[in-house]
């Protein structure tokens, strides 16, 4: 089969389409004939050599796919050859075939095309596990999402709205903020022109955000804590603004606030299974009913994986970028 390989880490041209051995499903996995794979910012870091795959995982990039089951491991029940699915991976999605742990599979939702379903597993699992399972966002609370127009952000806006939270977002252009508004965001902050702490305080009678979903890390740490409400929860999922920062812990203490940082890829198969089961129970009905949708910016053929990476790197995307083999 053909897959994207990374013979030598580097810029987008480090992605090389090559003929490689097809994988075979272990006893608890299925083999999927890939229809599409999602491009994630983590793939860009893997390509640059900063985010190696966990031990035992595929060396090829790609954290999510959609496709058709072509073979079943001996212990797999509840799925059949021919089922149309999407799934969460630890790697290997940029390929014609990939193996997926059966506990990380989801059916293609009603009304979503097989290709677009590849836009769902990573963002839905990340947002649900962090914003809801960990940070316990409640109806009526305020959720601040940094990078509101990102793949992650466009899903977080929709899920936050679906449970009745008030959504604030940051983005770098008015076009991106308009897209966030159209998805349900209410407080729109252009981070290049405005101070998000001030705007949020002005829009919440000074109380701030109950939950912040942060992709920036160090650069925003102190201001994120300033922006938190009493008992607020800051969940850091990305480090686009660096890894080391100083913090006045007294600010946290006075607010009885919490800072949490998580990585989905590094979690155990058991933890991922619990997240995917929760997603199927709580999020899939919202997608089946059309209330929540995958937001697909653009689909590239696998032969143009480098262009897909450049698209994300240049920040051109609103929502997800996909690859089709
Ligand atoms: N921990 C986990 O388990 C996990 C899982 C999945 C994703 N993530 C992380 O989640 C983030 C989003 O991932 P993605 O794949 O959806 O990426 P993406 O679509 O490439 O989005 C990146 C976003 O970062 C925004 N951004 C850049 N500088 C910013 C700033 N100073 N303030 C606010 N926003 C800024 C960009 O917005 P503008 O274009 O408006 O500048 C863009 O929307 C990444 O950091 C990724 O690593 C983490």
C-alpha cells in the first residue's frame, strides 16, 4: 500500500509518499480501507521531529481516519467487514490502510459523508474529554476557546453551545471571528488587536471564564489565569506559545482555580476507549441530528500531503483539513 513516510524530519517536503507493507489487524483491532484522514497540528510537529509516535505505534503520521472495515481481528465483536467507520489512532492514518483498536471506532454519523467523518474523531475526543469530562463545563457557564476557528475550536464552539454554555473565542482575523460567530460564539476577540482578558471581563460583568480551552501554553498562562472566574478551570492542550512561563500562584489560590494539561495521543488504550465510549453516548446523537457538524476547510489528495501541511502552517484553515488516498 501507499503511505506518507518521514524519512528525515523537516519542512513540509519531508513528507514522502512511498510503497510500504500493508498492516495486519491484531486480535483486538480492525483493518480499515482509508477514505480520508484528518490533518492535525500534531502531525506538523511529528514531521518536524518534535512529536515522535508513542512506542509500538505506526511511524507514519495521521491521528484519525474514516473508511470501510476490510478485516477483523479474532477477538473483535460488534463490527463487521464492510461497516463504514471513523476512528482515533496513535499514528498511521496518512495511508491507504490502517489498523484501529476496535474500542476506538465510531460509526459514520447520519448525514455525514464517509470522507467528512475523518474530521471528527480527534477533535471530538479532544474537546469532549477536556472541556466536559475533565473541566466539567456546565450550562450557563462561559467557555473561552483560544484559536476558535481551528479544527479543535470549531468543534468546541458547537459542543459548548449544544449544552447551553456561553462561548468566547479568540482568532487572528475578522473573517475567522465571523466563522466562529456563525457556529455559535457570542464573545468575539481579535487577539491581534484586543486584550482577551479585558474583553472577557467587560462581557461577563468582570467574572471571567469558567473554563478556558488553551492551545498557546506559556505565552498565555498568566493572562489565562487572570481571565478565569472563581473556581475556573484552565485546560492547556497546545503549546504553540512555548513551554516555560512564570505564574503568580496567589492568583490561582485566590480564585480556587485549576490548571490542567493533557495529551490525547499519550493516553492508554483503556483511557481512549472510555473517551470514545463517552463521545458515542453524548456527542454522536448531536451529530446524527445535525445540531453539530464536522467543519471541513479543504480536502487534498494524499499525493499533496505537503500542501495540506502548508495550508495549516500558514493558518489558512477554518476547521479541518483532510487527505484522501
Ligand atoms: N492535547 C491534545 O490532546 C490535543 C489534541 C488535538 C489538538 N491539540 C492542540 O490543539 C490546537 C489546535 O489544533 P488543530 O489541529 O485544530 O490546529 P489548527 O487548525 O492548525 O489551529 C491552530 C490555531 O491556533 C491559532 N492561534 C495561533 N496563534 C494564536 C494566538 N496567539 N492566540 C490564539 N490563537 C492562536 C490559530 O488561529 P489564527 O489563525 O486566528 O491565528 C489557529 O486557529 C493545537 O495547538 C494542537 O496541538 C491538542
